[in-house]
C-alpha cells in the first residue's frame, strides 16, 4: 500500500510539473501586446544624472595678482575679445558688421522697422535698455532671411585681401614666393602659395557689387537661377572661365617667363 501511495504521489507531481511547463511554454509564445512592441529596443534613461558640471568661472584673481603681469586685469583690460559688445564696437569703427547686424550708423539710417515706435527705459541692474522694434529694413531681415554681414566695408576688405595675395612676392615666413610662380602655373594652372601671385578665397554673394570669384581660380558654376552679379562670376563671367580668355593665368598677372 505504501508503495502504491508513493507511486500515485509521484504521478501527481509529474503531471503537475508537466502542466506548469506547458503553461509556461504557452505564455512564452503568446502574441505580444502593443505596449510591449513599443518598448522593444528602447533604452531606459535614469531620471538623475551623475555628470558633474564644473564652475563656469574660468579666470578671476579678485585683484590679488594686479600689476603682476599675469593678473586678469593685466591680461584682459582693454581687450575687446572678452566681450561681444566690445567686438561689435571695434568692428563698427571700421564700418564692419558683427554677426549680420547692421552697424550703429547703418541701423540709425534705416530707422525702426516699418517706423514702429520704440522707447528707452532705465531698468534696475541692467541700466538703460531699448524696448521696441529692431532697426532693420523689413521683417525678413529681422528674422534673418535677408540679414548679411556683406556690407560695403566688408566687400572692400575682400578686394584688399585679393590684391594683397596677388601682389605678394615673399612666401610664408620668408619662404619661396615669386620664384616658384611658374612652377605652380605649369603644374596646376593657377598659383597656390602666398608670394607666388597666390589666390585668396573671397566668397561670392548676391549682395556683392562686383564679382568676387570665390577662390579666384577661374572655376565656378551654378544650379539655380542667380543674380547677375553672381552670374558674372560663373562660366564666361569676369571671374569664371571667362577670365582665362585673357591669358593662361587666372589672377590677372602677366604670364610667367623662364
């Protein structure tokens, strides 16, 4: 009897185990829900970060190193590069724009957008502050679509740089210059190095009054319709392939001789 009882218990245990195994196998192959599909391949991101952010102050001596030659004031006083306002004012002195913004004189010349009113208030801590529309020609310039740094002063600087690169006779750090001009022309078709009648990249923009020519290599093209001043720098234009009709060089200098 005891053996029979023992065997019947083993049969019951085995049947229960098989039942559990079947249920487990069935649940392992059930159709996934939408929520489970959405979460597949996603990575859980902890709510808190362990990344430590250092202090934003990079240099300050609180006057302890004053007149030492290495103090903050000794190194940076009068240097406009530590202030965007300082950089803008310095560029404006030469008529150049900062970050597409008109110079103060240019802004005053056009006045406020659509002649809308503006006023100046004296705010605590901040001080004198202008509240009102920007001094631009249109809403498109205000939101940046037609804003440009390529004003008359910048165009003149580009022309000066082109002329300087073309007329330089000495290479970088006193290296070879005019004497290697012919070798560069024979090898590449245009001069490459400073001092050899080199090229200066002057970006060709629709706001240019005359073609700038880009790299001034006599190579350019276009995909979409462009303004006439840009077209003059393409293909047969004065700064495109057309400049090669004037001679074998692309920089306006006479042909190099042996």
